């Protein structure tokens, strides 16, 4: 039986009632964003917070006012419970649909959206909504990003590398541009599978880099440096 929670150094994330579980990709993404926002003030919106993992990882490093939005009732309740057991007081869980919520503009937005379209879907409606974009399409997500980010703000996304063409198509319908791309390679035997992205309103040449999670010796120094403040075994 899978562990119903994931223990970090400063907080615990329970995920037994949430379709989106704690994953290595999500932890890497949260740590990467947190490293860029460390010590920053302002406001941050987490779209589709799930367990509240990303919001809590950022809150550990930055004194931001964080709104974490989740449409699924069970996940929102678990996110609130996870949040209440931490020392981070500036995280607010909002149950609702990002397409219809009346929200302010934010300095930063973070999201790990549904990855899949036109693929075999789970029979579980919560898993369908979490993993497939039938509930919130990428077009709707990018419309929300365009609407809710402040001028000069930054949007951070975790996306599958194989959907790069879909990403470019969505960006053409917004005022957003890619500023930074990290191509994540799980191991030396695998090609890049995930993209860590930073988007902004200013058009400029993006900075691209590669990040290898593990080699023959285990976690790479870059991965370990990002996760050492979170993972118990680092």
C-alpha cells in the first residue's frame, strides 16, 4: 500500500484523498520555483494546488501572500489540512474554479496543470480532472494566466516535454513569452520528459538549460542542491 503522506523537513503533505500525488517532478518544480523566489515579497497564485505541495514549498523560502486554488472538494479539504499543520501563515486555500473566480492580479503564478489530452482517461472522475485537461483545457488555463498575472510578473509552469507544440500554440493567443526553460531528464537512459518554465510579458530570447535528476551514482549535485532543504535524506 502506498504511503498516505510524504514527510519533508519542515512539513508533511498527506495525499491519500487527492488524485494528484506527491511526485519527484512536482517536488523538483516546487524547489526550482522556490529557489528563484527566495526572500521575495508580493503575491502568488497557485492554480490547481491539489495537496498544496507547491504553495508550501514556496512558502518555506519566500514571505509571499499565497492563494492556492483547487476545484475538487476532497483535494481542497486535504490541502487546507496540510496547510494548517505547517508554520506558514500566509497560505490561503480557495475552493473554486479558476475560470469563474473573481481574483486580483498576482506578482507570480505557479501551476502544475493537467498533462494529457486525447489519451485514455481514468474511470475515477477526480483522477480524470487532475491528470487530463478535459476539466480545464490548456486554452482556458492560459487565458487565466494572461488575465491574472501583473505586468512585469512571472508565471511558472511544469509541463510535459512532448507537448511543446501545444504550449507554443497557447502562448500565441496570449501576451506571455518564455523567459526560461529547464529541460528535465530523469536519468541518463531517458530523454527529457518535463519542462520547467518561467513566462513573462516581455518578449526576449529564452534561456534554456538541462537538468539531470539522477545518474549512475544517484541524485545529481544540481538536483540535491535544489531539494536539500526539503528531502529528509539529503
